[in-house]
């Protein structure tokens, strides 16, 4: 009888674990209690460690959506005018840099080649048949016979296409004609010593208040003015 007693005790303990509502065995399920209906009684359900929280699947509330749209509208209202101004300023600066580079190339080639080099209006890059406006394009050519004009057979060194925007303009004062000639010494034959300098004026649809000028003196030196031109 002594040997049967431990078996009876073990069996009684197992039955007690199975019927005691305050003990829950985790294997391989998790417990979920519902205290509103059956307090302290847990029920079994499958163990799902990667179960997605239902709160993460919810969308925006109406208030959040309205606030987001309001902030986006404010940003767009502020950004678009500033972006347009930034683009226009960048385009104007690019045009000025291109002209300064073309005049510098013409002057340096005249010195290196020991002959005249000119800058003229050109719409096709093969001749100096200008369209009557510097904004329509220009070409740099070697004036081999030093007659102050482009002749058939004379080399074209560079062609600059018309200005990208139809609202942009490029004009010159009466000092600068067409073509602009640089001599072998680097001087500009268009500008008289002691006289007024030649002026290129760049403008866009914002008017003279945002325009810029490039000046050319008799020595062939180029400078960019920070002052707005008097007119476009």
C-alpha cells in the first residue's frame, strides 16, 4: 500500500490542475481573460507573436487630413513665387556669364592670333546675318582680313543660340554696333578712348528693376554692373 500512495497523490495533483480555474498552463497558447463576463477564467486561443496591432491599420482622421492639407497649401503658396524668382535670377545670371565668356574668348583669340576677332549677331552660327536683335543669337568669328566684318570663308569660333525665354531681352547702347571688333592688342575698336563705354542690357518680364548690365571699355575689359539699368 505504501507504493500505491505516491501514484494516487500524483494523480490527484494532475486532476487538481485540470479543474482549478485559478491555474493556467501556457503550452503552446496564450491566455486571454475576459473579466467582464467570466472573471479570472482564461480561455485558450492560438499563439500569434506576429499579429498586427489593429491600431496600425487605421487611416488618418478627418482633422489630421484637413490640417495636413492646410499646411501643404501654405507651403505651396510661399514656395511657388520664391521658386519662380529663383529660376528667373538663375537664367539672367547664366545669360550674363555666357556673354562675358564670349567677349573674353573673342579678346583672347584676337591677342593670340594677332588679328581681329569679332562678335556679331547670328541666327544660324554660319554667317553674321543677324536678325536685328542681340537676343536672337551671336557668333564669334576670325576677321582674317581685318576689314571689320565677317566674310565667307572666315572661321566661326563659337555660336551662341537665342535666349531661351521669349520675355528675355538683350540690347546695346549706341556705342556698340554690329559686329563688335577686338584688335590684336585686345582693345575694342567700337569704343573710343575717353568716350562712353559700351553697355549690354539684360532684362526679363520683371522690367528694369531686375535687369542687369555688362560694360565694355576701349581696352576690351568687361565688367558687370550691380545697378539696375534705367530702362529695358
